[in-house]
C-alpha cells in the first residue's frame, strides 16, 4: 500500500470514500493492484501524518470523487 497527501481540485472538495463517512479526504491510498481510495484521517491505515507524505497522485487515472452533500 502506498499513501499520498491528497490535494483537492480548486473547484471542489473530495469526500472520504468509506461508507457513511462525509469527512473531507486527506489521503490517497493506492493498493498493490492499483486501486485508489480517498480517505479521511480517521479511516486511513497510514501510520504517518498526512503532512509528511509526498504530494500528488501517482499514475494517470482521473480523480474519482463524489459531490459534497
């Protein structure tokens, strides 16, 4: 698993992709299979704080987000 600090696009916020969570995503987690998941600080499995993680999105897949409520 790789962890990245998630920078939101300037025109929208991305929410945590976990069910029943409407917090703002702080982390982008990428599995060994290449799956991406946007998660908040409460749902990440990273042991490092988001501020010390590298910035950016690995790969070229488009951002998949749901609109804020």
